[in-house]
């Protein structure tokens, strides 16, 4: 199979038939063999029935029905694991992504990239609740992860399958796939794509996801910097706090023994004890993190490097 299209579905009954038709029309003039994998993430409308009927009558369509609503990241992971294409395309099921842009993504991918991300340059969303928070988030994510994209939230992306095999998705990390791919050494490009206003249903996103995005961003930052060396962050702060605690302790000891003054009512005494205890705990966390990291890599036989190609005389 040349191409797998993975589409998470949640309450999009009216959009599904139109989306499948649009995808088929966009690829009908290409020689590519493809499959469409729609993953229903516990829809509460008629999406499941629509998918079952379409899958029964459409050779290229595969419907995966999850037992309940798990979230977009697990839905995408289910689609990835059931894909057989050499290239995987992801897009939303709400018709706001334009399937006509799929050939453009594939063409860019053929230039030697591992991931091509869409950029909704003329985004058709509310300016205050969607566009402004998105621009701020994209700027912050780019600075922290080192992958400067205009539009992290665009679901329309193309991946080489071997890249997806190196990515483990959990939580809500689907929006950070370019950053996770960058950690694995992927070459990433971004191209402008079309974006349409929603025709049916309502958006599943709002300002309420801001906290989750921040927490996931911190997770990605830690993975990028310290996945194989957690002791570097926990050990550093642990030693720093212990040294500060010892310095304060020496100072208090001098006051007590040298100047014969009382230190029992001094806030510095409490600070000294807290710094030393916190330092010991952080240092211990670093050691535990090292053990967990080794268990993680060795149990899965997961390498700590990725080879793009090997060139020799043969």
C-alpha cells in the first residue's frame, strides 16, 4: 500500500460521507494505492452507523470503532497501528482540512523530508478564541522545542511510516508530533494548505485545553532534553540545593558556636533543613530516573540513536 489516511472521528456523522468522497476525488488521478482508516473515538451521534455502512460498501475504507471516547491521541495511535501504507496522512474529520492538498504534501515529502506539516495560512476560525491563542501557543512551542512551525495544531500532515514506528503516543501528545519526530532526527517541512469553515457539527476544542497543552509541552521539553540523562536535571538541582543548605548550615554553626547566639528562632534554620532534604530527594529522583530510563530502553530494545542511511563502497 502506498498511502494510508488516518482520520479520527468524533460526532461527525454529516461530514463523513462528504470527506470520503473528497478524498477519493483528490486521489483518483494518481497511480497510488491507498486506504482510508477512520477511527471512531466513542461518537455519540450516528457516526458509527455511517462508518459501518460506508466501510461495507467502500473497498478502500476501514472503520475502527473504539470502545469509548479515549481522546484524539489514542485514536490516532490506533489508526497508525492498523496502517499498512508507506506514507501516512492524517487529517481531521470535520471537513476543515482540504483533501485536495494531499498531493501537495506527498510531493513535498518526496523532496527528502520525513514529515510535512500543513499550515492553515488563511484559517477560518474565531479570531479571539481560536486564532490568537493558537498563534501564542505556536510561538511558545517553537521556542521551547526548537521546531519552529507556524501551525502545530493543523492535523493535515504527511509522515513516512518508518518515522511513525519510532514514535510512542500517549496522553495528548498528538499536537506535538513534529517535536517528537524532531527528537528522533526527522527532517521536517511545512507548506501552506487550505482551511475551510466548519459546515456541520461544532468544534471539540476551546480555551479549556490550554492547561493540558502546557503540561504536555513540559513533557515534550523534558523528553527532548533529558530522556536519556535525567540525572543531569535532577542531580544538578539536587546538588545545588544541598550545597546551599550546607553553606547556610555552616553559617548558622558559626553563629551558634563562634558567636554564642541562639539560632532556634531563625528562619534560616528551617530553610537550611528544607534545602538539604529537598536536595537529597531530587538527587534520589535522578538516580531513579536513570534506572527507569535504562529499563525503558533495554526492555524494548529501543536504541538511543537513529541512522538515516549507511553508505559504503558496495
